């Protein structure tokens, strides 16, 4: 038996303030077999183009396998950077494109480059929890901007813009609410932010997943020098690739690149080359519509089930025009964190809404994902959720 004393590891102050993901802790209760999960933010595996990647893998290894398995440039694979620039709806120089290990890494790099302890960072109400987590180690002061069905309210943005480092926005089919910022609101937000000298971090992982019509032009297209744009291949190809990108003004790009070099040197070049090969010959133009069609059917099924099963209850919900999520507000007096274990007893899981708020959360809210469950599972799950709500109303406390 060793007599060596335990090593007295001393944590950095920022590590002391790190916490586990609230959602991942909550969702441990959903791991029971037989649960129909409407909780996760996972794309449907039915949409993964497996054969296309099998062919691309063989092609990449056959054509230049040694280079595909070697270290590579931190900025990313040149042809992929060009492909990203070409698919965006404004004039983008490929030299402004940085390939990241998932768009989540882009949020981490932005936090490291732009946030000091105590920096004010504006966010929507509610906002993407993963962004709050990415920003948190840099110890910002997150400030919620009042929001409605079209996104942030311009007057509140203007009132809170002073001394803020940036505002973080998801204009298209937002996570968690599914809402989309209108053309008029985008124009007003872009103008107000520019006048206030407030940079915008625009996150757009879901923008290609529209159901009936494409969303308006990105905020970044309106003021490229005042925005950093984040995108992802997770939702249109596969999340296991861990492949995203950011587009940054040339004034800030070098610092983001230096931050990435310190993190992982470069995003896996083999993955980049495979995606570049898959994207040839307009593959995405043929593939993405199949995802839209599938998700639209499942969105329709969930909206219909909610209308049917929640009838007579004071339950509010939206019908998002794209993306993966639907937002629900239950009657007064219900706390969805407390409701979740009761729903799990009926074999259905959801995500409570309160953790998505930078400030005081609304305990009545919850997020539902409609993309991984079948239509039959959606019907069963929403019926079970409605029974859970009715029981909670009948037995308060």
C-alpha cells in the first residue's frame, strides 16, 4: 500500500465556476429503455448519407491518402473553404472562412477572443444553452434581451447595447423555440446594432431546414464587417463528422485562427476532404430537400397531436417553419423540471425550458424535438404528455 500523499491539485478560478450541463443532468432520467424521447437535439439518422460517405472515403484514400492522414492547415481544407464561401448568399472571401470542429468550437473560439471577465454579452430570451455553456468559462455577464415570436425586440436591444461585447442570435428556426426572425425585424436589428457599434454573432445551424420557403437573408449579409457567422454540417450531413465553420471579418479572423491553433491545431483533414468530396456535383441540392420533407411530415404530426391531445388545456405552442424544435408553454403553476420524471413514468421525455434562459427562466416552458421519433411514436408520446399535464393540474403540488 502506497504511503504517497494525494497530489494537491489546484483548480483555476474559471474551472471552479464550471458546472455540468444542466440539461444532461436532467436528461439522465430519460435513459430508461422504452422511453420515447422528444428531448434530444439529434438529427434523424435516416438522413445520414452513408453510401455517399462510403464512396467519398474510398475516393479520398485512393486519390491522396497520405495527405488526408497528415497534419494540415489550421484554416481548413482550401476546396472546402471555397465550397462554404460559394454556398453562402452574400459575397464571402474564402480567406474569411475558418473550418471548425463543429460549430460549438466556433462559439468557444469567439468566447476566448471577445470576452473578458465581467463582459456584457447580450442573448435572446430564451437562447441556446450550448452557447451559454461555451461563453461561461470566460466569465461574462450574460444579459437577456426581451424577445417575442420574431426574436429580440429592437427597443430593448438598443437600451442594453452600451458596453456590450456582442449580441448572440439564432435568426432561423431557433433552438429552443423554433421561431424565425422576420425580414422587417432583421432589417431593424441589423440597423440598430450597426448604429450602436454592437457586433453580432449569428449562429445558423438550422437555416437549410426550411419547410415551405427559405428564410430571409442572414444578418451577416446585411453588415458583413459587423458580424461573425457560424454554420454547421451536422444538420445537413451528419453530426458525427464534427464539422462546422465560421465566417469572420478580416480584422478579427487572425485572432480566431490563433485561438484555434492553441486548441487543436486543425480540424481533422480526413473529415474535411470527405465532406468536400461528398459536396461535389451539387449533392446538397439533392440531399437536403429529402431532410426537409421528412422533418415537415413529423412537424405536422406533432402539431396535430398537440392540438388533439391538449384540447381544453391552457397550453400554448408554435408550428415552426423549419428546423427541429417546437416550444410549449404549459398552464400556470406547472414546473416542467418537476413534471419530467412524471412524464418519464409514462415513457415520454422532453427538455424543460427554464435552463435556456440567461436570466430568470419560465418554469412552464418545454422544448420538443420532432425529428427522431416516428409519426406513430409522436402520437403516442404527445398523448402520454397530455395525460401527465392533466394529472399535474388535477393534483397540484
